[in-house]
């Protein structure tokens, strides 16, 4: 099991989608930015309240979902 302490899910935040540290930044948004060719440095510059580990955990979470493994998320 991988450790994902920065990925949270709360029904009242972004409709319960997986988010970064309880903020209104979804894992999907991060993955979308990376898939569009934006570097981690680009994303950090555009979203200064994010940290490198936020992005890395979002990518790890997405990879786990793609493998269809169950991942337990932390509460915000």
C-alpha cells in the first residue's frame, strides 16, 4: 500500500473528488496539466500554494487508480 497523506476526499469539496490537502485542486486537474505537457515546475509556478509532493502524490494516486487497486484516502 502506498502512502497518500496529501490526497483527500470530502463530499463538500469538489463533489467528493480526490483533492490535494482538502483544497479545491483535484487530482484530475493535476494529471490533466501534466498530460497537456506542463512540467511540475510550470504547475508549481501557476499554483504557488501547491508543493512538489502534492503533484507527485496526485500522479501516484492516478497510477494506482489505473491499476484498479484500492487506495485508502486521508480525511481533510
